[in-house]
């Protein structure tokens, strides 16, 4: 455990509102190992994007973080913003969902690279900077002839590759990818994912792949974490989680995916909870098909159904902590159609 | 039906209206301190001048061409004093009275002019934008050409032509001059908005259902487009006051016998300045600045709240509560 | 690749200009003939004998059918002949050369002032939104916009001319300078430098300060508002966040990304507000007795000299169109996306 590259410990990120804060990330503990590819899945609004950004300290105005993000023995949450900023690039990287708008339309690609390199490694010569930029771009499949072009001359897929190259040119140890392929078509998506999955071979970079698409995770990731309502529901090796999902939410998610065998569309009734006033106990209890009385009262503990797998669910125990009568099924009102998002 | 002497409970329709009103004003109420302060300051100033205009008869101590009271002649270029708080002009008119009456003149002309501009520009824009075709092309060409031209020059020329014709100088001339200057603006804004709304799915659906163009325009397009008009009209009113004052300054606006006009007063004051006489020009000028500022603040405030890009939510301050330690297993 | 697309853009843009110019010219022509009677009668009627009026009418072609007049009018303009004024017999071309130069001199320095003041306040206001700097800049912008050019001019004259007696309040230069400075371009500022006449240059500058500052500050009012809004919008753009994600320092992000991108529309802003500037020019020139085109326009209006008015309006129309092309062209040069 202690040799993990990045350790998130009890991270909380809340957004300020005129009323009570929105608890976007509410106590997440996660380890990312060197050169590991971890998938982070969940519905829209579950906090996965916030978690990704929170790790890099890139939170919007009005948001604050609490807890620990340990990297190289230091807690990024507690460090002054300037110090964290210096780490973005050489240590930590982030690529975004919308590649179309993420490049400055008035700057050439070469200018983008020059700026990034000058910022973090000012002692490099121009020739050296150019060489490294072209090399990284080349690995992403962008030919040197296009180095001096403007962003609008590239397609969406190519811009995403440029973004990835920009993020990797300084060889960061960890790259956070926030839904990098959601806005791209399927074929381009495949290419980008292949690139990303190969990072550990080509660059030795660890990857936190944030997505709502389980298929991507199945294909590209070593481990996966399932998030719900600001918390981790389950985490483990991809094979294990897909084969034996330990959390009812994971199970429902897997059942909702469509394949050629699908005959009936399955969906989880209800909608993700209000993050200002989340439900008591396990946050999934209003929608969980296997909910028990205790699920509405106490927050579930971390359990290990198999080595390397973590889950937060009362169905896995520990039974000695469940009060008497807690294992009875939970009575709830039927979820009306109007409650669904 | 028996008369309702007790207040009726709100009908569902009434409640819906109230909620809609609340939602509409929410951006103003939620806006940050600065935007709100500016907006309300603007409202206060504007209302002040409206009050001056409406109640001029009761507030102004003297008439706008009054040079004597009974047999007592007012001083020529008299300093501000107890009887004439803002002094008198070279014609022995009381400066302050002219300013108060001037508020009436300014607002009267501007309201007429803007109403006419809206009456011409909005329907033209609606029709042109909705139906397109040759009419649209021709209108756009003309309006764009006019739009690029300075308002003042257009207004001057129109005022010049009208004052040499049978209509003569005066309120109507000034109003028409201003109207002509601003019609292209409203035409343009309305037309652009209509074009973007025209392609909206709900308008398409209405057409697919067989609604006649007149109905479609009236029920769907018009209300959508008209929402844009208030901030523009308010800012436009500010501009129109400046335009009217400029016309007055150059001598093509309201003549002094028809009412007080601040721009005209300043033009008379220019020659006074060389002798160091400041009150004949300063007060009318300040009146212009104040009223236009007020209107601009209101218009900007409206703009800022309606335009979501500029809206700024207020964040609350909050504290993280200490986490009850619960996880002993699995911790290193 | 960029060279040719720029050229094609320019050509297409120029082609679009023709209808606009035609319309403006036609409008001016029509307006001048909408009034009852004809311009000659309006200007000279009652002063001279009817026979003389007929003579002038014939000379100027006012007794020909309307369509012929229109044709001749357009043809003359194409040849560069804008006519001669009726009241004081000055050829319009001379008016352009002399008074146009004066207006050019004033406008140039006014725009300079407007850009400097507008950009500085606008950038600061947008960056430090809702701070005292922003509030001050915004209020300054609003109040300054609310000030008519003639009022600010009047105040300037009162304060700096009469009370402090630092600067002259009227004219382009003192009579001595005007008498003795050889004329090259008619732009006195340039002429003084051309001649190395520093005394004259100082005199001209002194006369320039008040009118240019007045007109410049007023125009800046609009700039401040527009630039501020643009800075706020740009700071929200996605590539700003992406730059921060790469660890680019905040200073560089604000300056090189936000400000630079926010200022791209400045050219358009100046262009769009050129019309406001022209309006202000007329007022400022009248207030400060500056011998420019605006001043002449008012003079001819007062004297009912339709030809003079028409001629100057035609000049203004052409200038407006020229500026709009220039703006589009500069924009295409600066922003690589616009070239299609």
C-alpha cells in the first residue's frame, strides 16, 4: 500500500452555494500505483470529475478541499497553490473532455508546446524543446509537418491527441483523463483509448481514466473504482469486479449495459441523490434493490470480499456491527416516474 | 355573482404568475453586491427625473421662458442665490426651472421617438426576419448601410430637412430625427433574433401543425423576441437623450420657446464660459450626465442579469465538519 | 496558404462594399432632394435676383430631370468630383484637403487616447472583477459615456482654459503659426515636424490637447465596457482552464491568453464605434472651433448650403465604408479563423 504513487485519503470537496454546500466528493480513499491504469466510473454528477480535478488542485471558485492527497510524501491539499501549480506538467497531468475548445485558437501548436516547456524547464534550448515536442507528437500520430498549424485546422480526434501530447511532453507520473473520448466518435475513440492504454509502456505514466462508459474500462484498465454520490462504492481489479460485482450498484450498472444479448432494457429506478442533503447511511439505499434497514441508518464499512477488492456495503457485513432488526428489508415508497431525472 | 369583499386565495394561474415573477427577478436578487447597487442606483436616479418631468408644473419655481416675476425682472446672468438656486441665464431665465422643465421635454421627446422607432423597427424586423426573401435582402442592405452611419449625422440631416419643410422645428422634428436614427438598430436586433428563433424546434412544430404565419409570429416568435427589447430600449433611451441634447446643442432640436432643453442651454453657455460664468452650462450638463447615467445603470443592470455569461453566483462560506473516525480496518 | 486566403478574403470583401456605397450615396442624394424647392433656392433665395438663381441652377444642373442628376452625381463622384458649395464657392475637394486633414489630425489623437484609456481600464476591470478597481473603472466608463462631448469640452475649457489658463480653448493653432507654417499635408502636427519647427509643433500640440482628450475620453467610455465584458468572457474559456492544468503561471495565463484573446475584437470595437467617434467629432469641433469637416458641416447646415452638406455627407459615407473594410481586413489578419 505504501508504495502507491498517489494516495488519496478521505478527500472531501465541497462547492459553496448561498445555502449549504454541495458535497460533491464526500470522503474518498483511493490508491494509484505507478504505471497503473485505473478506471473511475459512475453516473453523471457522482463526483468523478471533481475528484479528478481535486487531485490536481484545479477546483473552480467557491470549491474547497479537505483531506489528503499524498504524493511523494507531501499532501497536495495542504500545499500552497503555487507549489501545486509547478507540479502540474512534470508530475501531474489532466486532459479534458472537450478537445475542440481546449487549445488557444490564436496560438499555433508549436507555441503551445513552447509555452509549456518554457514554463517548467526554462533551461532547454529551442532546438531541444522542438525535438521533444515533435517526438511526443509523433508518438501520438501527429506528423511534424503540422507542427506550426493552428488548432482550428485539426479535427476533434487530432486535437485530443495534441492535448495528450501536451500533457505528456513533460513526462508526468500520473495523468488524469476526464472523459477524454465522450465527445468523439467511436472509431476515433478506439484510437485514443489505445494510445492511453499504452501509456505505461511508452511513458511509464499512471492513468486515472474517468468515464461513464463501462466498456472502455473493461478494455483498457487494470483496476476500476465505482463512484456513487461522492463516495466510492466498490473498487478492485477489473476482471474481478466485472465477474463478481460486490456492490448492488455495480451489479445494476452492469445489468444496464447493452449488448447483443439484451432483450429487455434495464435501468435503475430513481435519480442520483441531492448532494446538498444526501440520504442517511448508504447513499444508494433509496434505489437499492437489496436495501436493508441498517442501510438507512449507518454508513457502511469497508469490506474485502476478495484480495485487492474493496466494497462499502452492509450486505458484506460486518454483521457484528449491524444492530438488531437491521437486516430486515427496507420499506420505501415506490419511486414515482416524476422522481427520475 | 356576489362581490368578493374578502381577498380571494390565489388561483393556480395566479400562483404560477407569482412564481414566474420570482424566477424572473431571481438573477437581480441573486446578483453580487456591485451589480445590484448599480442597478438600484440607476432606478432611483431615473425615477427622480421621471418625477421631475411629470410634476414639473408643481416643482419648478418658474416657467422655462419666464424672465420676470410680476414686475420684478430677473437678473441677467445672475449668480446662484437664494431666489435662483442655480442662477439665471443671459435671457434672465431661471436655470433651475429650465432644468426641471427640461426633464419633461427630454423624456417626452425620447419616449415618443423610441415608441415610433419600436413601432416601425420591430414589425419590420419581425416580418423581414421571418419571411426572408427579396424584401429581407433589400431591407437588410439599406438598414446595414444606415446602421454604420453615425446617429448624430443621420439625425442632424433629418432635422435639418424637416425644419426647412412645412413641419418646421420643434418636438416632432426632433422626435422624427431620433426615430429615423434608431430604426435600423431595432430592425437589426429583432431580425437577428427572429432568425435564430425561427429555426427552433417549437416553431417548426407549430408550422408542421399548419399554423398560419401570422399566428406563429404572434404566439411564438414575438414574445420570445420582445424579451430582448427592454435592456436595449433602456440603453437606447440613454443614447437618445444624448442625441437629443446634441441636436439641441447644434441648434436643431427643441427651440427655447417650446421647452427647456439641456443641450440648447449648454450651447448658449459656451460663450458665457469665456467670462468665467459657469452655472449656465454646468447645471444643464450635469443634468444630462445624471439622467443618462441613471438610464445606463438600469440598462446595464438588466443586461447583466439577462445575459447569463456575466451573471456571477455568490458562493457561501462553509466549514468541513470533522469526520467521525470509523475505518480502522484497511488503514495502514 | 495563408497569403492567398487573405487575398481572396480581401477581394470578396471589397466586392461587397459596392452595394453599400451605392445605397449610402443614393440615400444622401434622395435626402437632399426630398425637401421642397431646390437647394439653390434654399441657399440663395431672397438674397439675389431670380434671374441669378436661374443661372446658378442651370450651372449646377438643377433644372435637369432627376434621373439625369442622379446619373451625373454618381459619375462625378466616381471621377472624384464632389461638387462646389453654393454659398461660398469652395470646391469640395479643397474642403476635404483642408478641413478633412484637420479632422484627421483630431481623430487620430482622439482614437489614441481612447484606446489607451479604454484598454487599460477595461483590462483591469475585467481581471479584477467586483473589486474596487472594477467598480471605479465601470463607473468611470458609464459617467464618461453619459457626458456629451460638448459638456466635457465646456468643462475642459472652463477648467484648463479659463481658470487655470494653461491651454488654448479654440482653433487648431494660433494665428501666427497658421500664417507662417508652410503647408504640406494640411495636418499641422505633421507639417510642423516636417519643417523642424518645434515652436510651431508645441503650439499645435497645445491646441490639440483639450479637444483630443475630450473626444478620446468620451469614446473610451464605450471601450471600457466592451473590453471588460470580453475579458470576463475570455477568462471563462476552456483553453484558459487547460493552460492552468498544464501548470502555466497565473500571470502568464491572464496576460498572454486572456488579455491577448480578449483584445482581438478591439479592432472591431474601434471600427464599430467609429460612427460614435464621428458623431463626437462634429460636437467637439463645434465646441472647440476646430476647423474640421464636422465644423464645416454645421456651418453649411446653418447656411442652408445643400451642396455643401451633401458633399460632406458623401465624404463621411465613404469614410465610414472605408473604415469598415479596413476593420474587416485587419481582423482577418489578426484572427486566422476568419479567412474563409
